[in-house]
C-alpha cells in the first residue's frame, strides 16, 4: 500500500494561503511559516503530518499528496477545514 509524508499549513482564506506561498517561494522555510501562521495543531511541529496512507486524510488532500510532485509546495487546496498549502516530503508506491 502506498504511503506518504507531508507538511501542511492551514489558514482561513485563499488570499492568506497565496500570500504565505509567496513567502515560501521567496526563501522563508515551510516549517517557519507553518509555525507562525498555521491554525492546525500540527503548526507547532512545522506543519508535519507524519506518514499516512490513502484514505486517512480528506479526499482533496489525498488527491494532491498521492499524485503531485514530491518536494514542491502545492496549493491553495480547499477542504472543509479551510485552505491548505501542502509540501509532500516523501512518498512510496
């Protein structure tokens, strides 16, 4: 069964998500941005969600984590929780 590791940043608006993505693209580390801005408890861990398998996260999350490029920041991705930036750190098929 495939598994992946990822970090994410959760915020309330798409606008804030885009602003934070620009900060990361400008050189601020994903971990630092997550610790400062994420509304998810994982923000304290730099946004780390650890390792998980398909079906353990909401479908919109799985669609990114198990199909998109590893090591790149993806988003904004809208879920029922808000808007996410997702960085896939590792994936096995």
